[in-house]
């Protein structure tokens, strides 16, 4: 069933003609316009799919009024329309890809909201760029202090870089970078104190991480309902109303802490000026914006006849599968309907549409997918069942014959990787085997996308749906990854096996420090396909006794390179995550190349449980875009290991929107395995039946 879409447009100073032009391109979907008549009184939009909110809020750049207006627009959309997905835009936005491609992407996406956001405490440069307007109310003494120390930190040794929808100050880094001056260190210390609440109260904590991001988000209906519900929550809003440039903090923080699955934004922002504002889109910008793979872009000039606006419109129309009679091979040459207001504010003449018969566009080429399987202990009968479910896509299997000597699978679409590596849980041999499998797949298959699985995985959705999802994805990598320094609990859970090589005295000291930090009050929680220790009573301070304080201080000294040497820093951020990733071919080529680097092999080969650090770190620090994993995992047991999937788990795993799950029983006759295979064949109620050809091409 087709999803129902609504677009919201936040209007203030732009001419009605550009808003009409945007609304016309979004037809037939409804467009809800919030216009601030206090900024421009002569505003009227006359297109049939647009509605202007009758009681708008007063807005202003970065003010509480603009955030309130977004809440008001969401509430009006929920009241007025029975929609599935809402996308927020500005009047300077235009679609740069056909709406049909956007619709197909949202329908297949597992994310519930799409927004570019950054954790404010991900690194010091982010913290110092935005901390002054996150942890202190605007015009307060705290605000002025933090803004002053921001200048101390960046001094004249910074540049403005673009990260997503934001301009971020970045100090020089690398070996030639100057050390922090006393003033810079003082500024950083004061901002960290503000973050930790030592300079005054704020609503942020371990449970509510401060985020920063763009405001032109997209979200499913349930997320919009959540946001409108939070618009009445004074625990956050009482503080947020007083912030400077509040919208970039508020919506990113609400969505980033919501628990909903978040994907990258559908929206791209043009390059920024030297003062940190997005430039008008010029001819040199357009191709770069289109190459992002996103569906909307800003900012286009406030002139309907602008060459860049016309180029965007032409690109969208030439590649669209249009509605109505146009889908039968008719191109609209004169799309302005009667009553459309021109850019001069005068009604356009009621001219009948002129249609020209054109050849229908060729169907898109099917994505070529290859699967890699890392096999060692499972019987070939179990693995055969999995590879049959993946047919007709090619499957390359790396099997460690030292673990199970009797292993043979004969299928036209299956190949065993020759010269397999000897593997072991968390060892370098297992990581090396993944590199070996990637290299074999690249040498023997002309594929577009590679997905790594284990023999205990099964598809829980049809492979054809997986291919459709990949075709609409706007990222190059699908993997669950998170920074090792995401917060103190994550750092203390995984730091001992990230910053120190296994078997050393310092490794044992860090592991002992981990035990001091968590004590006997730790809970095991499941996040991003990982089991993470959380200190008991999350509201309780870590500084309640000397042991955890000492353990955390020692670990931070290791992170800062004061106790041990490691390759991590601002240029290479350590990550932790699941190894069951998916990636496009250029990413696989990048992994194989970097996997041959002696420096990479020298350091990572001696880490404990190396695979969960190595591949997430390489992927997240690559030049490629990372999205949510295609793969989910069963609930963990008390020791932090995934349980065998039971009947009651299957629906919950499928509800994640992901396409593969582990870990299933080794028994091919297990009824839970058979149910998953039926779901993969598109037979929700059946546990048997014949295999249905997915229609995917062989590579």
C-alpha cells in the first residue's frame, strides 16, 4: 500500500511565487505552509495541494518562536491529515530527485526519522563550537563566559568545516598541530564543567544526551506525535526556550534521544560561507548537491526564474515517473494550472496543458548483491538452508576447516573461498578472514553491494524487499557502530580492549579499572547489537566513591595517550559495533586496501575481540556515509551473549524493520527457523511451501 506524505514549509520572508513553485513540485501531496505574516504581509499561495495555517506563530532566526512554529505545524498536520510521513522544508528548498524515488526510499527505509545530528560531546571541537549555546541560557552570565572561553579555545588556529547541515569550528590537528595553550585548556575545562552541570543546571544527562543538527527533518507519524507530545514537557522546554539558536539543539536532542531509529537526513544543505551560513546554490554547486543522493536541497535563490531553480525542476521532471496520464508516456510541457500566482504576484492565464508523447524511461537496473558467510562450526545442512534462502544472489563462504572438517555445499550460486584463514572468536584470524572474503568477492563477482552474515543468520524479509531497500538508500554502508567514547559507561565497557593491546600489564590494569568503575551495581543493556554495562542507578554520580573516580581518571589518561600509545585521536576516532555490515563495492575496495596496511595490522592484530573494534572503526572513519544496519540480533543473556531466537522473538525482530537476524538454532528442522524462512518467502502464515523465485539477477 502506498504511503501518504505531507510536507511542511516554514515561510517568512520569501516571495509567495517560490513557495507556490515548491508546492507545485510536491503535488499531489498536501503542503502545509506556516507563514509569518509579521515578516511579509503580502503572502498568498493559490495551488490546490497547499494550505496556509490560519493562526501562525511569530518567528525569527534561531528564536523560540521558530521552534514553536514547527511544533504548531506538526500539530496542525496531525489534526488535518491522515498521513504516514512528514517532511519539513524551507521556501529555499527544492526537490533534486523525483518524488517517486523519495517515496520508494521512505517506504523501504527502516528508519522512523531522518535528520542530520551530532552528539555535542562527541569531540572537543563540537563541544566548544556549540556548548556556549547549549548549556547556558542566552544573555546569561554563563552564556557570556562560555562564549568568551570559546574564543580562547579556537584562538586563530581553527577553520570552519561543514558537517552535515552544520558549520563547525575545527582546530588544526595532526602531528604538526600546536599543543593547547593554557587559555585553550582553561576554556575547554570550563565548558566541560558547564556540560557536567557544575556551572548551573540544565536538563541534559546520561539519559538525555545533548545533540546538535539541522531542523529540516523527516519523520513518520508516530514520531510526529511524540514531538508534539514533548512540546508540552516543561522539563526540557522550560530551559530550551531561553537558549540561543534553540531549534538546532531542540529537535536534534528530542529525536536523538527518542529511541526511534534515526537515519541520515533526506535533505542536503549547500556549502557554507566564511561566516557559517549556507550559500545560494550556484552552477558549481548543483552537481555536488545532486551527488549526495539526497532528495531535497537548499538554498535556492528567491526567484522562480533562477537558472538553478529551473535546472532542479528540469532534472526532477526529466527523470520522474509522473502521475496520471503522464505515466503513460506524456510529458507536461506547460505545467502551470489556472490561477497559479506568477513571480510578479499576478494570476497566470488559464492555459491548457500542452502534452507531448515521449518514450517511457527504461526500468532501473537491478542492484547486484553478493553475500559473504563466515562459517566454522555449523553443519553444512544448516548453512545450505541459509544459502538457498539467499538465492539467486551469489554467496561466497569462508569456512574454517580446522573447526569442522566435513563441510560441503554444492550450489550453482555458492563458492567456497580457497585458502581459508584459521579463525576464532574475537581473534585477528577472524578479522583477517573477513578481509580475505571481501577480496575474493571483489575478484570473482561484479557486484554493487556486499552483505556479511553468519551461519546462524536468516533473512526475515524477502530478498527482493532487501534489494529495493538498498536501491533507495542514501548511504554507502549499513552497520551498527558507536564511538567508544560515546559516554563514560561505553568507554569503561570497551576501552580496555580498544586503547591497549591484549596480554600487556596495562591491559590487565585497565580491565581491573573497569571492575572498579562498575563495581557490583552494573546492569547489562543491549544497544546497537552490543551488550553494554551501565552503572546501577543511572542518576547516581560516578563520584560517590574513590574507586570509580580513580578508574575513570586512569582510563581517560590512557585515552589521552598519557599512559599508552595508540593511533586514535581527532583524525581516527575509535568505534565499537557489530561486524555484520553491508557495504557498496567502493567501500569493500577501501576495506581491502586499508586491511593490507602494515600499521593497521600491527596495532589491531593484538587487540582483544578485535573484529568489533576494527571494522566499525574503519567504516565510521571512512569517507563513505554510514546508515543503520540491515541486521539485527536476538536478546542477550545475562552474560552478554545473544540467546537462541525463540518463537516469541521473531515478530519483535521483524518489527525492527531490518532484513536479517541472528542467532537461530543450528537444527534445519527447527520450527522457528522454518517460520523465518517462510517470512523470507513472503508467507507470513506459513512454515512450509515451495521456494518462490525472488526475481533478483545473478552476478
